[in-house]
């Protein structure tokens, strides 16, 4: 993983942001390698990458996922700014959608999501917490 990404990841306040019905889970440095399974590598370690259109590209590194549907969040390590993308899984072809122009911008967005989602976590957790307070 590029040092720039690791620096931004270390600066983030949390690994998971929950906003009710969904959220974002970012991998720790220790989780990144296993996070590639099913995307760039299979469980047996063979490559799933190809330069073909719609295939997982060798320069994409999964950094986490969207928690409602499990769609991956990944950086393009060939681009100088390390832009961040997502793509819907299970569609037969990967069609990346850029969600941040750089890893630094992505980090600022995650910090802001964390701030505004405070207290808006998983509904079941909130209900249990409210029930326990009664």
C-alpha cells in the first residue's frame, strides 16, 4: 500500500462509520491483504486481475467496503492522487465509480461522515441502548 494512503488511514478517527441503514468499514493495515480476496486474488492465491474491460485491474487495492451491500472501496495505485472508487459487486463486470479525487479528499469525507453520523449508528444497537436505559 502506498505510504500516502497509510498516512491518511492513520489520521482517520475510526475504522467504521455507520449512518443508520448503511456505513463504511475501512480495513486496518493488517486487514488490507486479506481484503483483496475475491477481488484481485482468489482464496487459493491465484490472480483474478486482467487488463480486459470489466475485469478487476491489477492496480486497484481494496481499502474497505460499504456495509449495507458490501460493495468494495478501492484506490487506484497507478494514479498519482490515489483516487478512491467503488463498484457494485455481483454484476459480472466491474464498473468503477470514482467517489473521491484523492485519498486525502476521501479521508476528509470519512472524518466528516463520522462527525455527522454520530448517534446515527445501527438502528438495532440504538434500540438496545435505549431499552437498557429505561
